[in-house]
């Protein structure tokens, strides 16, 4: 067995030897570097002193003077070769010697070799060396390279070549190595003496106190806390001995009190367990734990029984997935996924929980009608010794009331958004215009519903013109929900015209839906602006302007400008019934003029002029005469003959335009929300005839289309004076 004393002696000897060798090596390296640095400085001084003389000799091609100058460099023992090199790299003059004792002779090398030029890093063909440069060729051989410049009045500085000086550092290195040898011999004896003295000091000051401490610690390790650890010194070892003595006393006292501490901790654990049980009783959440067998542990919260609607006896020991997901609205695939995820979590580290917890549901709906909504919080319980998940804790919260409140808030928000959209629609359309249009639409739709309830069905002839009129009014206001609703009802009516059985119940549903949406607009209007009282007299200019609002946008899209709109009203004060009738007639007449006089011809490639519209209202005996005229393309005889032929009718020479007033007649090529159903002029004739009037049409191809209408004055209003507007 190697004693501590032997180990310390060996370590001290090795450390001392290493330090001595290291110090000597560092000193030798420093001396060599210092010698080489001094040699470079000497060479630099000598070269700097002779550079002007060498430059002058090279410039004058005076070899004798140049050789005399460079021979002075060989006074230094280290100099081995000196060459004067011209700008092309050729050696102009060179001297060399093999050793410090040999005389300098003319260098027989006419030019530097490629390898020497590369080693000296002389850039002959690239750039001129600007300053003195030293290059180490090998450990004892150096080269100094300096540029040669010629100075004159015409050329202040002209490059004429290089001066290459090669010198050896063998003598300085030899001197340094000799000094290193002497240092190593002296250091060895100093190290030997140091080791002997350190061994004696370690024996007395370290090893003896260590033996005393060793016996004391062995007694403590054996459980003998009565034997003191003493050391009569005043150094660090005594401090360490007093620390061991303090530890001995502390361990003795701790051993005596350990049993009391264990008893106290046991009592505290019992108290903590009681507090946890109290929390489980009063917490407003359902808490349970389970292991790899999925059986619920005995420690559960009281609220769990209420949330799961099961008795504690049924819950404890029951299968957690069966109890929690028994009435949950989860697919069998989802249940299997939850079970597989729990299998992958329990018994694994926390990484398994992080990866698989995404498959554990955070919220479920229980009951056949989804009456209960539970929030689930899954928490792993990690075993402290193994670091693995040993059990899972599941917390359940009944959030049914919270979700119901959120759903109510969403419904309220949706209702508010609908309300604000209706307010925006009314503002854009105008309050008065909206009020009038809703009154008219409600009157017409209620009439259809009354007839549908009384007769059980509606015909195409009696319902389609009314629906088309209401849709046009709603479209002109920009009320998209109402427009779309009536459009669907029109599509349903078209089935009857094509020979299919009309779905009366579906039609009733659409009309009821329109009435409810219309009532919502009415309610919004009254909530924001209050109930409206209708004016006694109505004026035709406002009605024409409202009807023209929609076609302006269509004309702009088609690139057709509005040149002139003329209104001559000789019947200024109109009744509400008369104004409503006039609005409907204008709606269909303008739609017919726009589509068939302008938009359709332009789409077919015809030349279409700017939009021109003229309306005149004048009293004639007991009637009011309306003349509505546009400046469009009109209807040619060829188009009329095609219509007669399409319907299998002979052409009417005296009044060929009368066919345009028949139902389902249209010159449009396709069906849109505006035209193509053959309703426009038929609706005009239907409105006029129902109010005891008559209508005729005139048209010349390329010169526009005109409607001439007579209506009883009694239903239109009272005459006032003629007003013209353009």
C-alpha cells in the first residue's frame, strides 16, 4: 500500500520538475527570440545605412562602388549572401560566403531560383516591395529584402530594384542553447533540495494531523459519538478538527432528537391528508384519480357525484371511461382513441403525455339532448422515484350555464348585426321611400296570402305580376333579403307556367318569410325614426327620381350616358293610390326600356345612343293621360314577326305591338332577375286595366318606344297646375 507521505513526495517531485523544465524552456525560447530580434534590428540598421549608396551605384552602373558598399555588410559574422537585383528580377551584383570565417566572393548564381523567389515571397512580376521585409527561410536562416529607389529632380522617386541580404542565426541559437543547458543542470539540483525540504515539512505539519483526524472520523463513522476529535495546533488542520468535533456533537444531538422529529412529521402528514380530504369535500369541481386499470380511486370530491349524477359507491372503483363518457355524444372511434392515448401516457414519462394529450377531449356534451356540457382537465401524476406517470387526475366542471349564456350572447350579437344592416339599408334608400315601399309591399303580399288561404292556391296570372312588382320595388331600395325572397317565389311560380304542379305550401312559406322580414324592416324603421304619418299629397318628381336611381347604376356599368330626363306633370297633387299605381307602371316601363331599348341591343353589337326618357301627365276630360317614351333602339318588324311565328299566331298588321302585352312574351334572349320572363308590359297592361284604364304602344326601329296610358282621374288625384322638369 502506498502511503500518503509517498504519494505527496512523488507529486511534489513531479510538480517541481515540470515547473523547472517549463521555466527553462520558456527562458531558452525567450533568449532565442531575443537574439533573433536583435540580429534583425542590426541587419535593418546596416541595410538602411547603405541603401542610398547601393541605389546610386545601381543607377550609375558603377559595380566597383556598389561592390565596395555591400562588402561592408560582411563585417557582421551572420551575413551569408548579398545581391543587388534589378526590376526584372535579374541579379546585377552578388556576393556570398559559406561560413562566418570564409571570405566573401562573387555570387555565381545569375538569378534567384523559382523556389527561393517563392520562399522569399518576392513579387517580381506583380508589385514592388514598399518596405524592408524579413522572411525566415528555415530555423537558422533569414532573408531581408529592401526596395531600391532613385531620387532626382525630374523623378522624385523611381523604383530601380531590390537589395537581398541573407544571414544566419546559428551562432546566437548556439549561445542560447548553451545557456539553457546550464540552467537545466542548476535547476535539477535546486529541485532536488526543494523536494527534500518539502517532504520533511509535510511529515510534521500535514501527515501527523491527518492521522489524528482520520482516527476521529473512523470513530464517528462507527457510531461512536462520545470520543472527541482533538488537535493541539493553531493552523488550518486545527480548524478542520474543530469542524469535525462540531459535526460529532451535532450528529449526537440529531440522533437523540430524530425519533421526535419522525413522530412530529407523521402527525403533520395526517393533518395534510385531513385538509386535502376537506378540500375534496367543499371544492366546486369533480376530481378523481385512476391508474392503468382505469378504476377510480377512493379519494374523490363530493361534487363529482352531483356532476356525474351517480352515487359515490358507483363511482369509486368504477371504470372512468364508462362513467364519464356513458351518455357523452362521442363516436366509438373517438372513445377508442381516448383509451389508446391513456394507455400510451400511464407508465411512460411526461413526453408521452405531451404527445398524446391532444387526443384527450377538453369538452364533452352529455345526455341524449345535449343538456349537460362538461369541461375536462387531464393532469398526469408523476412518481418521484421513477419519473414516470403513475396515475392520472381528471377534473370535471359543469359549464352548461356558461355555454348557454355564450349562445344567448351570440344570438343577441347576430340580432344586433341584422338590426344595424337594416338601419343601413333604410338610410341608403331613404326613410320616406322605405316607409312607402313597405306599405305597398305588405298590402300586396297580404292580399296574395289572403287569396291563398281562401282559395287554397294561386294562379300564375294573378300572382306573378304582383310578385314581379314587389321585387322591383325592393331591388330599387337595395333590400337584398326581401328581393331574394320574392325571387325564389317567382321561380316557384314559373314551375306552374311550365306545366308542373305548384308547391302551394312552399309558396306560402316564402310569402310568410317575406312578411316577417318586411315586418322586421318596419320595426327597425319605427324604433329608430318613430312611426310615420303619410303625407296627404304626393308628387310625381320624387317618384320618378326614386325609380330612376336603380337604372342609373345599370347604365353606368354598361357605359351608357344619360342625356336627358323630361317630366311634364300637369297633375301635380296625386293621391296615395294614384302615386302607388304610377310608381308600379314606371317601374315596369323603365325596366322594359332599359333592357330592350339599350342594354340588350348593345350586347348584340348594335349602336346605342345616350339614354333619353320622357314622361308626360296631363288631364284629359275625366281621365289622366300618361305618355312614357324613351330614345332607345325600339322594336323592328322582324322581331315582331318572329314573336308571332314563335307563338303560332298570324301577324296583326293594324296593331302589331299588341302581342307585347300578352303574358310570357319577351324579346330577351335569357332570363335574369330583371327581364326575360315576359312580365314587364303585361304587368303594365294588367295594372292599367284593373283600374279601369287602357294602354297602347308605338315603336319604330331605331327611334325608341312609347306607351300611351289613360287612367280615371278619380283614382289618381286632383288637378293643380302643369310643372315641367328636366
